[in-house]
């Protein structure tokens, strides 16, 4: 992920390393009208998807977990000991809760850069609003004892002013460990799926290996704690849900990404689509408080690019070996990045209790088919797609040309949107300028059309049959993923 500059005025999280918010990779040109045989095949696939019942996920896997525990409340219960973290000067001002240029959007920060000390220990995303966070800071300030000079060792269980972190030199070559620190009464460990990588295994975090993952943290010799009690009382600040789909070849992975990009460049005014990495996609709601983004990319290309740049990536490829590299090259990764507590609760179906935190146990025990629901959020439910496919098939088998009117409407407003970079406000201005007789009511109708999934699917099934076929293949594979016994898959450990 690109490093966030303190002076940058642009939205920088979850975008490509080049900082691109837009991409020219999408194929926006309409394809040929589908053959009737193609339509029938697509309808058959959609019917099979609809008839497949997904009750729950056998296991949710994560590519990242930022886990914290309140040392003041639970430090003695988990027998917490700190051996190797170092004292760091407290920030002169509390960490910023808001990015001024993103309204109320929570700021995600990398913990990989020593020079960002004043901002890298932000726990503000524990709270659902700026007001709650400010109230927490005021309460903390009022409860602090008056400053007195003392030579005694500070008590990490009661002194919230203590700030310690693992030395950068201690973890810069440790694959999968983002950081470990003590701040504002919390012990936080931030790890990724690479932490659990092995020969032929790309690595992920889940309920079946969380104890092993925490044991590896203890084996670093920096801290010690009771693992079972830690899991029972810990909470989650950030998590990335991941699903890896294995295709036949790296070329097939690239073709699927092209198909998704061809299917999805016609967003409503609710979503943005941008470039992610060198050839991946990021689908993100435009709402400032959305708190999540969906990224889709080739694991092999990401690995190849990182391998040429960083020491950690070199160590990672050594860990997974030739078998793991070959597996990565055939892997299409779907990753839902959840960086607010509200989005974690919503997507993992976790109820908010009186303490308003997200418990680690609730996250690990989630059985929601998260990525399947997320893909359907952007592509439309299979039932909606079936309705459009059946409708187009009926047109193909009839001579009543008047039924093509809906196609002409869809084609025209998609064309206008495309000519104006799919920005509805710019498109409205274009229409108002070039079509002098356009009324406000007509412009409102244009906005309504551009936000109806049915009209978008009309264009897609009529002019993007190959992209529809690829999206159906992805939906089938996601259904198969959630039906399979996770422990038997083995690709991520």
C-alpha cells in the first residue's frame, strides 16, 4: 500500500502505488450482441447459482488482523509481560481522528514507517464517531494523576501515558508482522496472512490457526501472555477478509480481471472503481463513512512486483517455495478491507453490545459468506441478472421490434455517462449545455436511470456477453468455495 504523506491532500488508502484514482484499463467499448446459444448457456448457469443454497461459511479467512487488548482491564488476567519494547516519546497532540479532505472517513495508516511515530498508534477507529473519541480523550485526561517526578518503573497496567513499540529493526525482516506496540492502555499486534505462510501455503488467519499465530508472536521473545485468555478478551480494530480462487493459469487470472473491469466500469453514483496495484481493481463506495473497499488482483503479479522491490517479499517467496509461487500465479484474490468498526459489524453480522467494541472471538467465529455477498452488492443478485437475460432472450425470439426501446434507452444513457467519465454530475451539466431544451424533470429522470441496476444490467447482457460469462464463472466459483470444507482446501493454511 502506498505510504500516506502527512502533507498529502488526496485520498491515498487502498489505491495503487502510483497514486492513481482512475484507470484506463477498463474496456468500455460494447461487444457484439450475444448469440441465442450464449444467452441460453448464461441463463442455465444463473439458474444453477440461484438453486444453490449457501447457509453459512465453514470458516472465514483474513489477510490482516489488527488485534488489541485493554491492558488496564485484562493485563493481569492474561499475565502480560513486556520484555523487548522500547519507550517512545508521547505525541505532543492526540492522534488525528479525521482526514480533513475526507470528511468523516476514518484514516488508515501504515505502521511500517518509523518516521510516522506521531500518527502510527491511532486507536481512534475503535470509536464510531469523533465525539465519542473526544469524550474518551477528555475522560482519560481527567483521570490521569498529577505529574510527579519519580524514578519508579511505570506500571503498564495502570499508566495510560506509557507508549512503547517494538523496534523497527526487530521486525523489518519478519514476514507478516506489521507492528506491535503499547499505547493508551492497549497492547496491539498487527499481523497479515503472510505470518502463517509455509511451503506451498500462501497464508491466512482464521479461527483454526489463531493460537498458532499468537504463539509465533510470543516466540519473538518481546512479550508474553496467556493465549487463551488473550483470545477471550481481545478486540479487533481492522480486518481484511480474503478469498483466493485458483484458476487454470496466470493468463486466465488476467482474463478474469479484464472481464470484471469490463463488467464494472458502469457504476452508479454510489460507487467508484479505481486501479489497484499494477493490474488489479478497487471497488469502493463514494459514501464518506462507508469504511470498506473491495480489491481484486492477481496474487502472482503482486508477488512478482514486490519480489523485485523488497526484502520481505524475497523472504516470503523463500517461505512458500516454488510450489507456493506457482500457486500464487494461478490465484485470483478477492479482499474486502474493513477499516471501521461499523463496517466490520455490518459485513460480519456482529451485533453491537453495550461496550461498543468488536470482539476477536466474534470475528473469528463469523460464518457469513462475506465475499459472495460483497460481489453481489456490486454486480447485482443473480435473480436480477436472470430477469434481464430472460428478457433479452424473449426479444431474440420475437419479431416485435418495439421491445427494443428499453435497449435504446440503456445504450444512450450509458454512452452519455461514458463520454463524461461516468460522473453523473458532469453528465448532467453536459446535457444541460448541449441540449438546451432539457428540463430539470428530464435531468432527474436521467439520474434515476443511471442509478437503476436493471438498466445497467440491460446494457451489460446486451453488449457485454463475455464479461457477463466471466462474472457468472466467478459467482459459481465463490459458491463452490463457500460450499467446500475449508480445512480441505489447504491453499492458505
